[in-house]
């Protein structure tokens, strides 16, 4: 893929959002950056949510790149973020316990529960009709789940690894950066296929949060990464980034 290049790493103590800093650096002329911070005062999650994290406890990471629109299908950015995050966590947690949740969360099986360990958001600013700046923002709970009361189904890496003493946020930053760069050397088709295989969602029962009482079945993942589902009356519907869904991982 034409996007493959080595990113420069920038570390900050406090920022509003590492995604915003990545955009600023790209605007100043950097081609490819990784921005990490010890703390964010206005961390962004998907669908207008905030992303909370205590100081120096977790990975707050953004990968930014300046590129031409032809270089990559933008909907693959989140996919790259989630595949790279899963790969990074596989060094610390058994592969079989890590699940990608559609569209772009990473979950870990702990006892009999599945809990969110990481979230991914991708954002793009268009410079003109040919060029843009894109940022993949990744938050991974490393040492601490920010707010157990409000996020009961979250887990931190330290709670679910046997390698607690080997956890080092700087090292994980490099591992995640390398995994993103490695994935970017693959073809779009290969990335998409790896992702759909990892997701393993086809044929599963899907509950859409806004329609709790209704049940859908996952039919296929469209080329633009949206999910095609069907209800019991064979009515089809497309699920995208703005929807929150529930389904059994296994
Ligand atoms: C989600 O699950 O809703 C996505 C959360 C993404 C959070 C990360 S933390 C680093 C980067 N900077 C932000 O402001 N957000 C992302």
C-alpha cells in the first residue's frame, strides 16, 4: 500500500487529544507521525463520546499520515488500527482470548466475561480533492480502567496478563507503531480479508442497541466495511460506525 512509511514519534505530558496534535503536526509539514501522551484533557471516543484516562496509566496513541486519496480506502483506517492493536496485545495475552468487536473495539475474555480493552477512532481532514491528513487514534487500557462505575465492561492489560512485570508503555508504543507500519505494507484486499476472518461475525445474531427487542443476523461485510444484516422477515439493514451492536463472540 502506498501509505507505508516510518513515522516520527512525539511524546507529550498533557494534550487535549493526541488526535488533534497529530493533525497539527501533519499541518506543519510532517508526513507520518505517532503522538503519545501521558494524559488527555479532551480525549475523544467514537460517536461523540469522551475517552477518559488517568495520568501515565494507559496508552493514548495516534498514528497520523499525510496522503493522497488514492493511497488508501479511508474506511480501512480503523480496521488497520484494530488489527494492529490486537497483534500488539497478543504478545501479552493468549491470542484465543482477544476478540475484535465490530466495528472497531478490542475485547478480552476474562473468566466468563468479555471486556473492552481498547477502542479505535479514525478521522480524516481533507486538504483538497486529492489530498488529506488521516489519524488513527487508539486508546488501550494498560494499567487502569478509567472509571469502573461508568464503564463496567472494561478491563486493563495489567489485570489480564501473566506478564505484568514486563508492561512498559513506551515499549508497547513502539510495538503498536511497528505493527501498524507492517500492516500498511499489505494490500487492501489482504487487510480486509484478515479483518473479516478475525471478526468472525457472519451468521451471528445481532442486537442493535437502539432496537433492543429486535434480532438480526449478520449476512456479510460490505467492501466499505459496513455490516449487512437481516431480520426474521428477511428485511435487510446496513449497520455502520454510528450503530452500537451486541453479539456473542463465540
Ligand atoms: C472508542 O472506543 O470510542 C474510541 C476511543 C479512542 C480513544 C483514543 S485515546 C488516543 C486518541 N486520542 C483521542 O482523543 N482519542 C483516541
